[in-house]
C-alpha cells in the first residue's frame, strides 16, 4: 500500500484495560466477547449525523447482516458500566492483504478520549492476532478523526477525494 505510515504498538495497552475518560466516566476497553445484544443496542442509538458511508446500517436486518461480517474480524468494545459505548473492528480485505479499520463511538460519549483508547487497544490486539497492514477511509470533513488516525501513525495514501484513505503498518519496537 503506497503512502502507508508506521504504527508502533509497543506502548498501546492490550484489552482489557480501563481508564477515566475526559468526562470522568470509568470506561473499559475489552475484546468483543459475543455480547451481540449490547452492540445492537449501541448501534440503534446512533444519530443519523454519526452514520458515514452507510454504516452502521439503520434497518435491523441490514444491521444484523453487517455485524455477521465485521464480528468475524478483530473487535474491541468500549464499556461504560454495562453499556457498550464504542466499537472498533478490523476486517480482512483478502484482495489487498490488509485489514480495514472502522471505529464507532456513540454521540453521548464522543469527545472524551474513548475513540483514542479504543483505537490504540484495538491496534494492539490486532498486532497480537498477526495483523500488520491496516487501512481506513474517513470523510474529509471529519478533521478530528483524521488527526486521531494521523497521531498513531496512519498516513494518507495516494487516493484523495470526498473521503480520505489512510494506511499504516503495525510494528512492535519493544
């Protein structure tokens, strides 16, 4: 993948790990453990403004089908008590030999650092599972997400347009 960055995961905490978010909530990042109902409930709360590129799907059957696909990859969930408030997934794209990353945080918990912790934990978990090459697309206007991804080592690839494509190679320099 041209234009990919390098992400050193050696300092990233592997799930499970907890932290206090910017709003004082105790949040825990855990590997997905088959609590599908919690994820469905989380995705049902998503505001239309938080849906990008048609995901998460709105219709119940489409959401269930989408979850069938993405839950086959590397997945981590952010928990506020017993409520799922964030989810990150890496799905293998066999055509290019890399994994596509997607991260979702419910609107009520955005802007408090959960996405950063979820990203780092998921990348550390992915490295443990043998994932090395990761890519994503993000809408150009989502500057906070672009900064977040760039901050952990993602670089823009050659493709540019309405969406920004970014990629990185996971390494452990420990």
